[in-house]
C-alpha cells in the first residue's frame, strides 16, 4: 500500500460505486488522502472498465475516476461475500454506493443493516432521484438529471432544441454533492460519535445548480428559455466571434463598457441606446453585431490581450488542446497530471481542483487493475491467510 498523506489521511472508505457520479466522489476523497478501497464484481468489475478511450486494453475513463484507490473484488450476493463486507465495515468510516434505491437493502447491506455493525458509519448514496419520493425507484442517468432539472431547457440558442452540456455535469455535480455531504457528516461524527446516511439525487443536485434560473421563475413567474451565451441582466457579457474562434467579453458595469469603447474606438458604441446597462440589455443583438465587426478581424489571443491590458475581463473560449497547454491551468495550477499505470503505461489525467496550502491533494497511485489488492486488503484489514484468500478466489467469492 502506498503511504497515505493529505487532509483525510487515516479515513477508511469502502467504495461500491460504478461508472461516474459515485466514483467521482470516491476519487475526491482518495485524492484528499483517504484509504479508498474500490470493491467490484469478480470477473467483470465496474462497467466503465469497458468505456472508451482504451489504452493497452485499460479504460482511460475508468483510470481517471479511480486513481488513488485500492481495488478488490467481492461477490456481495453470496453469504460469505456479504459477511466479508460487513467485517470490513466494522472498522471503516465511510461506505459509498450508487445502486438504485432498494438494491443494498435486498442484499442486507443498506444503511440500517450497516449501522448495526458500526453505528458510526457514514453512508453516502448517489442515485438518480434519491431514496425518498415517488420517483425513487426510477433509473437515473446524467442526461435524465440534466433534463428533469430544467438545465437542458435553458442550454443552447433560441432557435435550437434543448441541449445537454458537453460533459456529464449531473454526474459530476452529484459526485461533488456526495463528497460534501460525506465530509459534513464525518465532521459531525467527530463531535457526536454518531454516523449518518447521505442521500444524494442527481436531479436534486442539478436543480440546486440552476440557482438564478429557479429564482427568476419563483419570484416573477417568467419561465427562462435558451438565450445562448449572453446573460439576461448584463451586456455586453457574451461570446463574440474572432478570426480563429470565439472570445468572451464580460463588461459587468458601465465603467467597463466605457473602457471597451476606448479600446474599440467605434462611434456607434456611443449611441444613446447603449448608454446604460439596461439600455444595452434591451439592444443586445445590435450591440453584439457592432462589437463583432471589430472582433472578427482579430485573432483570439490578440483580442484577449488588448482587453485585459485595458482592464476589461476577457478570455478565450478554449478548445481542450489549448486548455492543456495553458501556463496557468496546466502549469501553475497542475490540472493535468502524468502517472504510470502497470498496464496502460504513462497516462495523463485531470488533476484535483481543490488546492490546500499544507496538505496537497495528489495523485499517488494509478487506478487498480481488477482485484489487484485482494490479498493486500484482506491480509491487512481481516488478517486472512494466503490459503483462505486463494480458496475465496476459487469459489468465486473474490
């Protein structure tokens, strides 16, 4: 086992999750130094092991979400496998799962079952709709979370259909929400000694993320629709076409608009119809066309440099290749990290976004191969002999 370090060093996590939302939560805890043991189905493992892209037969998708975890296999449908899991729960701090509600209870491994053997256990559950309510038993996937929360209805342009975001944002926000809930419950346990069940729904997580969209409707009765990249309340605060792509110009007040006029030196920007922010919002389409007469003739980096030098918030709309070469994001902030995998070889993955001053969140070891740490975990945690572990493998328990 690699030496644990980080703010969660010493915290023991059993991770039963698969694919994205749950593994993302487990990944964050592992990056923070927790000893996360990923438990998978013998012979098959997490479904995402089959996801593209594949490198030497190993899924980069899986490797990114399961780094820093030790891996073991366990058949929870067998009585012996169930008992092994309960034995591991006795001295663990956190259990993570993202099965459909009711599955763990059928196995005799739901929260109420686990707290009987460890009253202090923190039980983090991620599902599509949560463990309560009329939709609880429905299957939940990222695109369903984006759709039912209202996010897709506001993503895109007025003349395009509802659009999902380019990444599985409901899964990611659901995973983050679970990590936050688990950590809050852990802090409470340190004070009270009492465990907790953390019930996270992808749909709830996305509804929360809509913030101002919800508030507009709840307080005015107006249903927000798709408006592209602009903001409703401020202009120019939008994307603009450059010669080689697109840039963001974010003039959040009258002072910044005044600076923009000085840089662009276009007389039409002085028109009374653009005098105040409310005026500019009302005439946003006309104003955008005027600004793009300037931006279309310049490349992205020239525009951004000119505007930033004048004190105007601006940024490129980066393609991913530009992101990975950015000296701030990829360099100073270390958002892309190389690691050596025993099968895939050298791979690059996304770094952790949380930066600590004294206990850095690091990628210490690659994602495990299927069952890689069976012997290590069972010897260390349950004092099993090699012979007993080999018998469990032969019987299909591991």
